[in-house]
């Protein structure tokens, strides 16, 4: 699917109607699962930001589907973007509203499970360890 179609999906994901948001998130999940899916840096940024926003959606169905988008998204974006995602999720986990902390922890686990390279694992560890230690002290 062309980037213009993905942009249309992203616009629907931020709409007011929860049914449109759900369907758009479902469409994005389908696109992310395609082998042929490629995103440029600008689109990567938009994708990650909107999916992370969806985790706080008032509709539990939408936020649950957004969590499912994270695993294929990790495989489609560059390492720096994955580290950025884990930082944001860790921040939501430690500083977010109570109702969003569970979703943030599930999402963080979903991202970390998909990390397969030692270099990315190390970057995430270096980034998250101080935050998590600070969060429990």
C-alpha cells in the first residue's frame, strides 16, 4: 500500500469516532503484517507516535489493537525509533495515569519480546535501566 494510503489510515486513527479508530487501527495492523510494508523516516515517526497515542484511547478495544500493532511495528522501524518507543512506554509506565499503566507495561513487554539483535537490546537496556531503577526507589 502506498504511503498516501497509510497517511489516510493514520488520519482516521486520530478521529473522534471510536469505530473509525478501531477499523483504522485494524487496517494498520494488516499493513504492518505485510512483508512488502516499508516506511520512510517521516512515516516511521508518525506511525510510532500515533500507535503510542492509541494506547491511551478511551476505547479498550482500540488500545488493545494498538498493542498488537507494536510487535510488527518493531520489525519495520529502525533501532533508534524502537529505543524511542521503549523510552516513551517506560515514561508512561512510571509517570502515566493509573488506568494507562497496565497498558504501558503490556506494550513495553510486547516491544521488548520482539527485539532480536544484541545491539538493540543493549541500547534499550542502557536507556531503560536507569529509569526503571529510579521508578522503584
